C-alpha cells in the first residue's frame, strides 16, 4: 500500500476535483483498490462523491464512521481505534472515509500533543502518529489518498508525517508560487523535530511505537498545474501569457523550495511536473451535480456536442497523470 497526500497550503487550487477524478481513474480504469480519506473539515470530497440521498442519510441516520471517529479514544487515553468503516462511492469506484466539520475541533488537541513531541514525550508522539497507525490498518488497498485543507496546522502535520508521498496541485497565480517556500520549510522542520523527539525516548518506549513509526518517510513526487486558460498556437493549446509567465517560474521554485529540503536530492532525471489540467469550465459543475467523475459524464448528465470531446480529453489526461504519479513514486 502506498499513501499519497494531496496538499497545498494555498487554497482554491482545484485540489478536490483533482484527487477525486484521479482516484476514480485508478479505481475504475486501472482496477486499483483505492481509499480516499477526507481529512479536510470543509468536506468537499465527501459532498462531491456522495449523492444527496447517501450524503444526508449517512450523517443524519445513525452514528456512522467519519474522520472524526479517529479522535475520541485517543483523547480519552484509550489509544488508537481498533477498526474502521468505509463508504463505497457509487460512480467514483473508490472507498472513502467521509469528512466531518467537527474534525476542525481536533486541531487544538493535536497542536497541544505536538508541544510534547518537542520534549520527547511519549504520549505526544503517539498521538501525533494517529494517521501512521490508521494507515497500518489499510493494507488491503493499493493506494490511500488524503484530501487535506489548505493550512499548515496540526491536522495536516500529522497526515504529512504519516504519508509516503505528497503531491501539490497548483493554480497559476503568484500566491500559489509564493506558498511553496512554506511547504518545504514546514515539512522538513516537522520531520526533524519528530525525529529528534524519538531519539529522546528510552528504548522501551521507542519499541512501543516502532510498529507504526517509520522515520517520517514522506517524499515529494510532483505538482500538477491547474485551471489555466488556453489559447491555440499553431493548432496546439497554450496557456495565455498572464499564466504562462507564472508557470515558467514553477519548476525552479519547486526544486529549490520543496524538492531540496524534503527529498534532499534534486534529480535532474525526474520531471516533477506530473501534468497540466486546463480549465474544463462547465464540465466541472456537471460532474459535481451528477456526483460522477468527469470522464464518466454522458448525455444524461448534460453532455452535448463539443462536450464529448472534452470528456475524452479529460480521460486521456487522467491516464497520463496516473502513469506519471506511479513513475515518480518509483523514482524519488
């Protein structure tokens, strides 16, 4: 099983659309067993993939398992959960741990526990490994994808320290570019602090967490340019100039601000650009309304005329992105 966090501390970058459609492609077209965890308290992945009936019944009828279900036993000192439940998405083809707005309240708890990590306190370190423990229970999946909120808070810290890899969706704006420095600095600092706290534990307490602590293995596998506007140049799609200038700065900034501090080695043989996703305009709201991946949209969902070509183009794009994700996971 490989775990991948989709993360950018800059919001509005099309993260949820990307993770849901890419995960759906892996599940439906590549026959992979995929679990998507909605760790964003805004719950956009959950509302996107579940139809209205399923969505409301899941939250209003009974006490069903959500991302918030991970926390109470840990807060009460009982340790990690023993088991978990998932919900199957009808059209996207993957299993999901639904989000919950109440998960935002866990930010303070995890932040307080992190203070103890820096002092080498066992309880604080164990609590900060909440997602490492959860991932150790997900061995039946090929991939576990995390959707995350746009922050550098305690929840995202615990997710990122647990995952094998992370991928950054980026919009073509200057603030998305400036956010890269925050990502590289924060993750490398968190990893160093946790590793330092681990060394302060005695051998007996180290042994207790060795089953889930793997040395903060996270690696950056690449970025996806999103939502740029294209024009045709010699019959080929090109980003318009305002976006093109920003896109041109991304590769060098990625290597300097993200790859170097996190992966430590900048490989010239790796193309960290996983792909580019142009603005698909009306297909995105169609997909959200029908609760289907964009590449599964049809006439019943409102697809007409030239839309069909765009649907086919999107499927080909997801194929390329899925191949590049796997290629970079092997390379980093």
